[in-house]
């Protein structure tokens, strides 16, 4: 998800009353997971540094009870299956990412 798409998503969720935090990369997401203890994580497959699959794997090892929804506009079916086997609660294909970049 592009930075702009992340900010738009945060704006929409905030308007609906949800508290949101954005992470710049997988390491940042893991640090925030520990400090914020979110009730839900929306995680992109493609991120700088550590990719979403590895971030998901580490999140589930640290906090298996936290639901994680994976999102990508460029992932394959095999990536979606892999993510759900690791522990993703759902996988959303977000073709709209290209219109937001």
C-alpha cells in the first residue's frame, strides 16, 4: 500500500471512530504491535525491508491472538494461501492501490 493509500485508509477508519497507527515498514509494525497491542492489524504484502509475509510470521509468533488482515494489489493466489496458512485472518486484494498512488 502506498503511503498515500495508507493515509487515506487511516482517515476513513478514523472518521468511523477507530484509532489507527501507521507503520513505515515491517520492523516498525512489530515494534508498534508490542507497544500498542492493537485489536486488528491490516498488513500489506509489499513493504520496504521485511516483507509482509515475514512480518506476519513474526507477529503471529509474538501475539497469535491478534487478527491480521493481509492486503495487496499485486499478490498471487499462492501468496494469499501462504498468508492464511501462517495465520492471516483474511486476505484482501486491493486493486484500488494503483489509483491512489
